[in-house]
C-alpha cells in the first residue's frame, strides 16, 4: 500500500537522528524561566484522545475566573523547539509532510523520540507547549485572547469514551491509559472542567452552524486487533472484530476547541503576515456537481437545494427517513464526495476572496494543533512565534516561491496519507471477512455504464460493482438522461438501497473485498476486485476524468470539516488538477 502511494518506507537517516536531543533530555531551567509555567497552577490540564494514543499533540483545560467567566486553554506540543529550521530533521519532516496512519502501524513524520516521548504531552511529566488562552462566558462569548510558550504537566490522559462517561456522571477505571484518576477533590475538579468544556463547545458548534458550517459525514471503521503479552497490538496483529466508529459528544468537544484554536491563530497570522501566512481553504461547492444527487432525492419525494451553502445546510438538516436510520448519513457522505478537498496555500498567492474554508464557515483558517503529525502546523508555530516576539521566522517562510513549493508538497502528501489510510482499512476489513460471508444493506452512490459504486454502512466500505452488460441476458443499459441503469426487470439509480453479499478475492498485490448484488436479482454482478482496472471501467459512464462522488477523504483526526479524496489510484491526477487551479488563481491575481 505504501509503495502504491509512494509512501516513505526508509527509516530516518543517521543525519536526521543526529539532530535529535539525547533520550534523557530534561527541560533546562533557563528554558523554563523563559516560559509561562503552568505546572503548579490550578489548571486541570488533561488530554482526550483515542485509546492507546502515544503521539499526543494537544491538551486542554477550563478554569473558573468568577463572574460567570472561564479561562479556556488549548496547549499544543512545542515540537519546533526540538527542530532547527533547515536542519536535516526539518527538511525530512517537510518532505514527509505528515504522519501516515495505517491500521496496524504509524509511519511517523518525525522520529519516535519526539513523536512518542519528548514532545508528546504525556501525563505527569513536564512538557513544552505552545498555548492559546481565551476568556469566555458560559455562552462561548470571547472577551480576550492571548498566546504563550508554556511549560505544562498534564494531570490526566483520557480516552473519548472515558471523558464522556465522566461528563455523564458514570464511573471509569481509576487507572486509565497509564494515568491514575485521583478520587476526591481532584476528580471533582476534572469532572467540573469537562462539563464546562462540554457546555461551551456546544455553544461554539451552534454558532458555527448558524454561520453556515456544514455537518457532513464519513464512515470510519475501527478494528479490534490481536494483542501481545503486554496487551498491545503489534504490526502483525490480525483483526478480531470491526465496527463503524460511533460519534461521541467528546469528539465534538475536542474538534470545536481545535477548530477555535486554528481559527484564532489564523486571524493572528493574517493580521501580522498578510502575504506570508500558511492557510487552508475549502472552496465553495458547485451546484452543478449536485445535479445527480438532487435528481435522485427528488425521485424519492425529497426536495434538495444545493444552490448555496445556506441552502445546502438547510437541505441536509431536513434530509432523513424515520424508516431508515442509514439514509441521512448516506446522503451526507454523498455530499462529502461532491465537495472539492481542502488545501494549503500561501496567503500572498491567492486572492482573499478565495481564502474561505466553506466546511467550517470560516473566512480564514489554518492548522496549528497537530505539529507532531503535520508539518504545516510546524510552519504555523514558527510564524506565530515570530508574531509574539519569541523567535525570528526562517527566511524560507517569507519566500513566496518556496512557500508555493512547500504547500504543493504538503497537499500531495496529505492525499497520499489519506489513500494509505483507506487502503489499509479496506485490507483489514478483507482479512476479517476472508473466512466469513456477510450479507448487508448497501446504497448506490454513483451510477456508470458498467455498474454502480456501492456503500455498505455496516462496514464503512465502498466498492464498484459491475452489472451484466446490454448484450448479456437481462443486461443493463445506461440512461444518460437520468443516470440510471435499466434492465427488463429492475433499475439501479443513485441512493437506491440493495442487498449485497460480501466476500473476498485474491488480487496480485493483496486480498481484496468483493461485493455481489443479491437483491434485486440482477444476474451475475461482480466487484471491481475482479479486475485490475476497475476504476478505469467505472469512469466509462461518466465521461469525466474523475468520479464526482469520490472527491473527499475521511475526516482527519480532530479537525471538523476536513474532507478530501477517496480513491487510491487517482491521487496524483487530482493533485495535478489542484495545482492547475492554484496556478490559474495566481495568474488571475497577477
């Protein structure tokens, strides 16, 4: 999978490793003296992450100030403290772009000494952070903002489920993720903090939605893997079970705080570096791209308007069926596929009118909150450090030509990372199902002359399925006017619900999933796993270079509204198209 997507296979070089601090590194007293020291204060700083997370980028806190106001803090791992600009380590991190997350392993952007140990915000140890603070009231009205390089000591490391249980007044194990949750006053403060954050972030989300933020969807699969004698999965662990991840309110809690931090930092950078900020845009959806979806919903008696962001948001709220709980998520996933992916850019190379992050309804946005796993965030940290008078910005960050090349590299690496993540999930789903045959409901997401793209919500998987051609018995003809496949006995159109049998087939490079439509009866259908060139055959019906329903990847960890590609074989082609669009935009500006 990594080879197919040009992922990094080589270990870090000796030159890169030589840039690292010693393993027994301790924060010098001189460094602590320069920073805001939060270790002995009353902040109940804690982290909330997936179970077993070791590369902890962020921690949060809430502290009452009196008068109905609170100090809310987001603390981000200060990775750039350990990485000198233009060093071998810095150049390697920029080349890798971001960490690649596979089901069974992680291909790190920076060596594990930083990503898992010295920079990671583990509990009960001193760590360097870059922090953003807000003074807010209980309705999430912001009265002041400040930034600081800090020293923190996280008190607790919680999973999303554990944090949710504490908010709901339920008990959790006192020993959680290797950090003990103390009983008594300390636990009461932790619960109070979580409930304050929960309440405030619900108001933050409501405000974003009122401004037009889109609540789209993606199907993410979680795997229960074999564990070793110490209770941890290994690179060779096989899946024992899988399920589509159920969203918790604590997911939204962290998402909203990370989005707020990213937006706040973006505004600061644009004010201080109007021509040199590294930002992230998400273009407006094109109404014409939604025609097939609008027509399909109309056939089911549902009016759907995608003529504007406001209309699309309103339509999504009202698009559901009481008789089918999967229907609303499927429509949202379909919309996700229709919107072009978000992308990094340099503010001086794109007209301000094109800076908008549509998914989040924010005029300006960046990435600040995940510097362990994204190089873009490290660039932003350096810019913000210069903005607050902490350090000088590297000259390369102020060079438009170098920033243009960097953003193109980061966009390409993000595309590859998303493709690897999906392919890895598909492989492990196939491994789990190889000795089983499952029959599940599926939904038609796209129709082409040769067959249909199906989504199976139960397993969060998509696959192209070929149908009998027109010259076969009971074969199908493609109606271009309605984007429907028609046979003598049935038809297949977008959002139609079918029953499929899920199996596996051997493939030249790896085991693949194979879907067969069993209801309605259509004859011999077969999955695209039967052919190496399935994606090329799929395009026959559309006549376009890319599938308009597969433009966005799964949401990245902790960042709401981030969407992208959904097909491994098209990553480079789509990236070239994005580069052409960026060049055209720059030409218009000049």
